[in-house]
C-alpha cells in the first residue's frame, strides 16, 4: 500500500470546472462501453434487435408507401389532405413525447442516485438538467424516429421530392423533439417544486384531460353525416379534424414545412424550419432557466415529502383468494398476492389501468347516444371490431408498460425469491396468471358492454369474447416471456425498462399478434356483413354457409396463433430465466 | 469548516432534525453517532446542500451549504454510493477530474497515486458493473479525494470493506484530519468512533444529546465504561431486550463444541 499524502493547503480546484466537457466525456464513454459490451457479450441479441427494428421500419415504410400511393391516385397527395395527416400524426407524437419526457426527466432528476451524486459536485443545476434531459430525450424519442422516418421517406419518394427534402425532414424531426421534451421537462420541474405531494394527481389529471379530449374528438370524427368515401364525407371528416391544424400548434408547422420541402419550395421550408427551431430553442431555454432556479429546492422538497404510510393488512382477502384459486399451486398464489399488493399500492399502475379502461367503458356506454346501434349491420360489425381492436391495443400498452418490466424489477429482489422453496418457473407462471387475471375480467366486461350496446347477436358476442380471451392470454404470455428473456436488472425505473429495446420489441410483437388475430376474424365477418341491409337481410360477398366455414377456419387459426403466442414466449422465458445467474 | 446553527428539518409533520447545533473545525475528525432514524444522514445531506433546512443556518467553509463555493470544498461519500456501471473505475475518476476542472497533468499523477493507495490497479480498467461492493467503495473513496477536498463527509464508511481496505480507509481519515481537512463521519461501529474520532456527537430524534471528546462525554455522564455502554445509556438503548428464542431441533437434547467435534 502506498501511503496517501494529502496536500496541507490543497486548492479546492485549480481552474473553473468544465461540466460540459465532463458530461460529454461521460456520454461518449458510456455509449462506447455499452456498445462494445453488447457486441462482445450478446451479439445475437444485438443482431436480433437491429433485425427486428429493420423489419419494423421496412414494414411501416411499406404501409405508408402503399397508403400514399393510394392517395396519390386521387391526386390529393400534394394538397391539404397530407397536411392533415402530418398534423394529426405530429400532434399525437407531441402529446406522447410531452408525457414520456416529463416522466423520464422527473425520474432522472429526483429519484435516481445519480442525481444525488451530481448535485454534490460543483456542476450547476442547469448542467445536470441538460445531461438528464439529453438522456431522457434520447430514450423517449428513438421510438418516435422509428415511427416517423418511414412515413417521411415514403412520402418523399411518392411525391418525388428533391434530395434536400430528406435532409430537411431529419432536421425538422430533431428540432421538433425538443419542443414537447422541453415542455414536459419544465412541467416536471414545476410540479416537483410546487406540488411535490400532488405529482401523481397532476399526471393523472393531465392524462385524463388528454384522453377525454381525444375521445370526444374521435367520437365527433366518427359521426360521419353521409356515406363513406365520397367527397362530401371527406370534406366533413377534414372539417372535424381541423383542430389539428391550429396555426399555433408545432405539429402544424411541421406539416406545412415538410409539405413545402417536398414541393421543393426552399424559402417556405426554411421559414417553417426556423419557426420550429426557434420555438425549440425558446422552450429549452425556458426549461433550462426553470432548472437553474428551481432544481435544487425542488430536489430537497421531493426528498422531504417521502413520508411512510402504514398499510392495512389483507388477511381476509388473502384467505378468500387462497380458497377461490385452490387449483393453483400455493407458491403461485402467494406470488400473485404479492404482485396484487404492489399493483394496488402503486397509483401509477392502477390509475392508468382505470383511466384507460374506464374511459373505454364510458365510450361504450355512450354508443347508443351516438346512434351506432341504429346503423346498418355492416357499420355495427365494423365498429364492434374497431372497439375490440382499441381494447386490445390498450391492453398491449398495459402489458408492455407494467407486466414486461416485472421480471426485471424482481431480479434485484431475487435473493428473497431464490431462497424460497419454489421452482423458478413458478415465478413466471405467477406473473402470467397475475397479468391474465387482471386483464381478462376487465376486457371481457368491456367487450360484452360494447357488443350489447351495438345490439350485436349472441354468436358475434361470443366470438368477440373468445377473441379477447385469446388476446389476453397471448399478450400476457408475450410480456412475461420476453420480460424473462431480456431482463434489465440494472435499471430501477420500470418506464425505462419498458422504453428500452426489449420493451419496444415486446410492444411490436404484441401489435403483430393483435393484428393477426383481429384481422383473421374481421375479414370473413366484414365480407359477410358488407351487403346486409337494416333488417339483416340481403347478401354479402359471402353467404351464411361460407361465413360459417371461414369463421371456423379463422377461429381455429386464431386459437393456434394464440396458443403459440402464449406458450412459445413463456417457454423461451422459462428456459432463459432458469439459466440466469443473479 | 462546518457550522450548523439551530438547524431544523421537517418531513411533513416529522422532525428529522430538531434545532441542531454542530461545529467541525479544520483538522478535526468528528464521529457522528446515533440510532437508526436519528437524523444523521439528513444532517449530512444538508451539509452537502442536497436538502435545504426548514430553519437554521448551514455553512461550509463560511459559504452557505449548497453554494458552488461550498460544493467545491466538499467530498461526500454516501452510505450507498453511486458509480456509472458502464464506466471503468479509471474513467469514473477521469469524469470527476473533468467535473472539478482539475489540471490534467497534476490530476493524472493524483489519480495514479490514489490507484496505488486503494490498491485498485488489478481492476481499475474493468467496468464498474463487475465490481464487488468493496471495490466500488474504494473507487468512490478515490473519487472523493481526487480534487483534494477541505471537507470530507462520510456516511457509514466501512460498510462492505474487508479488514485490509478498512484499515486503509481508517488510516486515510486520520491522515486527512491531520493535514487540515474537516472530517464528518457517521457510523454505527462505535469502536471506530472510539478509535478515530477527535470529537463525538450523539444525536437522537434529531437533537444533539451530547458532544465532546470521549473523556468529556464520560465525565459529563459520570460513566467510565466503553463507548458502547455510554451510547446505550444516553440513547435509552440499555432497556431490556426481548431475546429471540430459536425453536428446538428435534432429537438434539444438548450440544457443545469441543475442538473440531460437536458432541450431542
């Protein structure tokens, strides 16, 4: 050992600390080391993720290319119609990025050990904010890039845009990301400073406003006054979407600028780009100033407001649960009870579940007010399948956000579970039953509600109920299985686990699964109901006998797909989980 | 160097620190003792500027706690220190060097010196994610010392360290204090406080119960025993303990150990 000899009058620092350079060094080294260890240790996983992302990108590109090509045949590609599409698309992303950036910045600045470490260094609060903001923006916007680039490239090719359009669209995207990111981050800081105890209420309130507003708008949009696919119908539809083209919305500037860039109009392209970039700069400056002045006091307030709350015991419920689910192994029942407690005691989980499913229920209850039940069988069938699709999509976001990270979060506590006298696979089965047990009653109830409001027949209601059951088991299997196959034991923030590569892959696989099951059964139903009149008579493209045959085939195919989606990921997950060393 | 005057910190209705006065001079090693939840960590976080006091004044080197000037003087080693998992130990130390804006050539020499002091040469170029707890602690101590702080705040310094590493750290504290650094150290290991501290402060429920040298504390409390019994007396920890009685193992009437054999 070499004795340590401190300088008797050592200067605290010899020159001004350069936090910018320090953070640049940190980001560069962390990125380089992460990539190197990924390439060395898990080349297959890295390759699989890159391949899946590539396939997803190409798939989306094909979808957008086909859609733009279709629109182009009506000569509407260069007009207002594309502006509407872009405006709506970027408005949705604006809202999503606002929430995701806000949540990630809040977690990074107030709940991470890194924040405490950095706050004890000479780094200024706005520098720490800049570092965490960059990290949060990268996390929250890579999926945004994956979604938006295929659309913009496809539009550029179909509209025969000049090369400059593609460069401009990239610059537009980068500037655009900063707007919702900065606003979300500034909101997170203000909430932490002034409402540290009400942060969840604020989040839930904001989400509620957005979702209720969105549903109200959607229901207006769906109330088309005339026959579909006529110019009158299109004008009416566009009129109802005009809110997305408000001149003060950044999504409108994006849409306008990109359309002008594709048309080769350089001056307008630059003008709108500067509008977007100037606002991005302004909002970032605002967020950074808020961080400079409020981050330290806000951090202190957030830490000071963590008070312990005594929880009531669940003995009666536990006994009832054990009796009701006697057919499950006792270890599995105990694990489910543990997860149920966590679910109930984490408002982020149950509130989101309640908000989304509650709002869907509200919409389904109001179906008759919208007179959907009086429409032709063709429309009622279409709406019933759309309702089923929306329910499944919301369920997939729930399983991706909350069920997928469960195993990763369990890893840190594995010393407890690992010492218990139970098989490792029981842990996975416990998660699966927990997920399906929550999802199944909620979604079945919604679908029965939707179908009864739409006055669907018994056969169609039973068919939809069967589909929902398949989807619940499949989505639970995918999330639990992939969560065990690609765990992230280092990350403590479940939203980051869900937003990472594995979480996104899980969401993509879930979407493909939903699309396969819903499409398989929706097609024969659509072909059967398409020609029926109000009384349910008249002939569709296929007759009753053909309908029965094809629904049976599609039902069998859905069952097979559902079984594969449930069993294969779970088997992969169990095998991987049994090999993991903690 | 560290001055807390009438400091109170409330978390909701709970007083974590209640009218605390505490002074640590340059060159003094202050042992900060107290039962779990007494307010030691909260006090240290206020000195570092991580928490702002509800009332009272906290100053470091004459500067308000949390000010950039105060933070330049401080090195803080929390009970659960943070390391970037995807950096090597050396890269982490370089990051700290950059953060404090130290002269590269001088900091480079200092870095090598600390690598030798804490015997990290075998692992300093591996990623921190592969380190044991003790290895991480050594890197954290090195990072705390690399900018030559004037005030050292350490929360539970010896947790997870092997005997040799613990010896290194204990010697380090003494040499730091002798060189003029103010050291504020919290610990539950009373023998460490007894062995190292120039001054001992005992807190409970946010209030300072007693402060002084070990001899002064003994004199004031009229108690001549070891620090442990003095501490338990002051904090009310000498009340009767409900002893745990392990269940009897069937078939074992009595067991006694003789040499390497166990007789039943």
